[in-house]
C-alpha cells in the first residue's frame, strides 16, 4: 500500500490540468492557460548560443548576476522599486516562487488570505505547508477586483500573509491602485506579508499595473517570463523582496532545485535586455481577441465582468459542471469555476490564448447549446 505523508491527503490535483489533457482533436480548447505564441526569435537565438557556448553548468543559486541585474533594472523602470540584485532570486517558474514562499514563510495553523476565485495553486501550496487558506471573495459587483474592505474583514491574529494577483487568473480583473495601496498599508500595520503574483503584469489593456511593493516593505514580488514572453515550458521566473527575507528563502530554493536552468536563464536575460516589440504585438493580438470574446459572450447572453488583463473570460453560468459538459459535447473545452475556489460554482473560465478564428468558431458552437 502507498503510504504518503498525511498532509498530501488534503491536496488536490489541478482541474485545469485535467482539461489540458483532453485530446479530442476536433474540440477547441479554451482551457489552456498559456500564450499560443512562440517565444521571441531573439530569445530563441540567445538560448541556442548559450548552449553552443557551453553555458550548461550550475549557476549561482540565486541566478546568474547579469540576469539579476537586468531584473533589478526592470523593477526600477516598470514598478518604481529599488531592489538590488542580491535581493532577487531566479526560480523555476512562478510556481516554484510561490512554493518557496509557502514553505519558507508559513507555519502550521497560520492563516493565509487568498483571492477567491483565484489561481488554484495558492490553496494547494498553502495546504502543503500545513497553513490554512482563508478565501477573500472577489465579487462580480466589484468586477472581481479585490477590495480593501473585503480583506480587512478576514484579518485575524493568525493572519500571516495575503496573496494578491493582479491582473487576475481566472477573472481578468485588474485591481485599483487605491485598494493595492490600502492593502499594503494594512500589511505594514498588522505586520503580515504580501505575496504579489504579478505574472500577468504586461498582459493588460489600457490600465496601469501597480505593485504593492511600492507602498510597503512587507512585500515579496513574484514575476516571471512564462506569460509575457510565452516561455511557459522554459520554467523561469523570480522572487524579489527584502534582502534578509530572500536570503532565508534561498534555503528552500537551494534544497529544492539548487538553481534554475542555465539556458532558460540565458533566454530570460535576452528577453529583458532585447527589444520588446514581440510582447507589444502579442498583447495587441490578445486585446483584439478580448474584444471579440467579450462581444460574443454578451450576444450569447453569458454575463461577464470587465476584462482588463490576462487572457481569460470568466462568465456566469447556471451550473459550471453542467455547462462544461454541454460545451464539451458541442466541441469546446472550458474549465468549471469550481476549479478556482468556493465562490465560483456559477462561472466558467475561458482562455482566449487561442487564435481569433478558433475563438469565433468556439463562440458559434456555444451559441448552439441550450443554456
Ligand atoms: C496567476 C498565476 N501565477 C503563477 C502561475 C505559474 O506560472 P509559471 O509558469 O511561471 O510557473 C500561473 C500559471 O498559469 C498563473 O496563472
């Protein structure tokens, strides 16, 4: 008999992954959470060159210095943050960064506030560290934006941290600056940590992204290359924050992976240093698709919030499990809202990281099902 650790019993496998693995070739897959674009050409060349030059050995555990210097510059330019290269750790995807935070910051019984609906890894990585996920409902009437009042209500003496995610997976919401600032002030006042997952920072339409780290020292920034540079399979991201904290969190990273892949780091370095025009054209294309899906969902009668960022729509339906099955029969893969928390059984997530033509066809198919 398999005897795993008790704490694994409470952890669930991802529902999104299950949809990812559906292989019906006639179905249009709106379940996928990654850009359908290839990595930028300059990044591809940099990776090939790094291989040819033998850049295939362990790097510094925090990531090679020149890359951390570029990340430090990026944080200054884009986010007005003064974070030196020694206070940055390059990780194996944002997934590892989140795992490091959970293992390095949370104790058994600590309460960790998370957006609900939200990215499912939050709950499960919190459970793996034996802390307690405390959902903060993000409400349809607020455009699914996390509001400071909703956070305040959930703070208790056991609150150790909160995870923010703007732009959001799965709702596409972008938080207001005033809420980000006010939540940052709460973190300072009540002395808890903000883990700010900014992975969709650049995939934003006509809004400005703010990092809570601008307003409080109690913030660990999680950002990466998966979404902005379509580098999901290269598994490369970073953590940035207070030097003392990063030095401590390094212990988890060292004994987990030692360092991120050297050639992925070389790709990430080029991604930051090189021209950004591929990012801009990808985001322009996403915006066109966003406009299309928002219009078609409205015509079909599926109520949706304002989609300001990331590449997801999160319309309301009567029953998400039921809808997903019907949509599948009609040849469209979607993800039930139940995969994102306890407050979204009447939602489904549709990713528009698929071609304009496929989105049009998917909407035509959905129109035929009885809602
Ligand atoms: C909100 C959010 N955070 C983190 C991640 C993980 O990103 P990575 O590929 O860098 O591990 C994802 C991926 O879907 C995501 O949606």
